C-alpha cells in the first residue's frame, strides 16, 4: 500500500516542482527584461547627448537621426574656447577635498551618535537631515555675503567648504547606519585591552566598516561633482568647476546644442569612468551589514 501511494505521488510532486521551476525562470526573465528596459531608458539621454556632440550645429537642431557623418569640430571648438583641463582640475580638487573634509568631521560624529547616544541623538539626526529639505536659494544671499566679506568668493577653498556642508548630513547618516550595525562587543573588547577612543576608531572601527566608508565617500564625490547651483553662484573663472564650464555654452543668442553636448560629454566622462571603476566597492558598501 505504501509503495503504491508513493509511486502515485511521484508524478504529482515532479509536476509541481517543474511548474515551480518554470515560474521561477519566467519571473527571472521578466525581472531581467524590466531591468534592461529601465537601464536603457535611463541611459538613452546620455547616449543621445554623446551622439549629438559628434554632429554639426545644423545636424544637432535638425530632425533627430542616427545617420550622419561624425565630426570632432565641436570638441575642438569647446577646447579652444575654454581650458577644459583647468575646469576639470577644479572639479577634482573640490569633489575629493570636500569629501575628505566631510569624512574627517562625520566619522567621529557618527561614532559618538552610534556608540555614545543621548536622548537628543535622534532629534539631532533628524534636524541634520531636515537641512537637506531647505532650498539652496533660500540661503544663497547670506552665504554669498559671508563669503564676500571673508574673501572666499571664486576660490577653491570656499567651494570646498560649501560642498562639504552640503553633503555632511548624508555622510553622517550613512556612517551612523554602518556603525550601528557593528557589534558593540568588538569595541568593548578593545576598551578592556586598554584602547583609547582614538585607537578604537583607528584600529577597530575604520577597518571593520571600510566598505561602508568607501561607498559613502564615493557617493559624496559624485554628488559634489554634479553640483551646479553653488558653483554657478559662488564662482566666476578662477575656481569654476566643470558644471560652470557646461553652463558657459549657453548664451542670450541661444543654445549651441552640438557644442553644449560635447562640453557635457567631456564633463561627465571622468565621473562616469570613476563610477564604473568603483561600482563594485559602492555596491559592496551600500549592502554592508544587510546580511548578518
């Protein structure tokens, strides 16, 4: 009796298993199609911008077409009009300088909030995050006047400070979440061995949370590189980064689409390559602590 029932149940169980496997494959295929569709939709404007940079101005404003004779005239004119490498260097200095400064301030701040919390810690974190909801134009005038009186207008130092302050709430929040996932027992063991607070941070906290710190730093660099509001309002020529370089190709007479596309391509190329080279570190850091 038992043998007969198990023999009859086998085809049913096998059929259910095959159906479940087909459903998983179909679901996986559907998610892959959805993912590629979203990726293509997001990438298409970038692709079209790169393509337009290789057109003449007449072709750029004509009916959209993928068939044309590529030319480097727009790139040559863009470089002749302004020194691209000067703007690119300013972007590198400001993006990495502001990120380094933000990390130097945020690491001890996030450490104290994560491991030495008070009843005001959550309120402080929420207040810091609320500053990101304030429109930048709302504080433009006081910051402009302050920078004017301090001699920081159109300087890399002034722009670095502004970018650091802009990204600091996000950097603190991200580091706080990473530090909270670290078991307290590790730090307590260090204290029992006589480690000071600075030694805890340097020899225990930083090595154990390095992926999270790296992803936070990468995100801060990207945000600083793409920031345009403050660069357009606080710089003119000496400290202007690539975002100001792009804006210089619009004029009262109109937009020069081919040259603007060429300038935009040259401006985003470094950060695109940087993001592509560091994508594994960023993904690893953003998922740090997700699986215990």
